[in-house]
C-alpha cells in the first residue's frame, strides 16, 4: 500500500505540473498575441483620430 501512495502522489504532482505547463503555453501562444494585436489596433485608432482631427483645423 505504501508504493501505491507514492505512485499516486507522483501521478497527482505530474498532472498538476502538466496542467500548469499546458495553461502557460496556451496563454503564451494564443492569448498574448491576441491581446497585443488588439493593443496595436487601439493605438492605430487613436493615431487616426488625431490625424483626422488635425487635418480639419485649417
């Protein structure tokens, strides 16, 4: 029964580590590029609004 406990604990620790790794890699590969793309789009919107506002001044 002692070996079962050690194996079970090792399996649980491995699964927790694996899950954390998968979530971290998903965040790096999927979430962060989308956020940076949205941030660039927002900056471009701000720039275009400033340009359009200044072009009509005179």
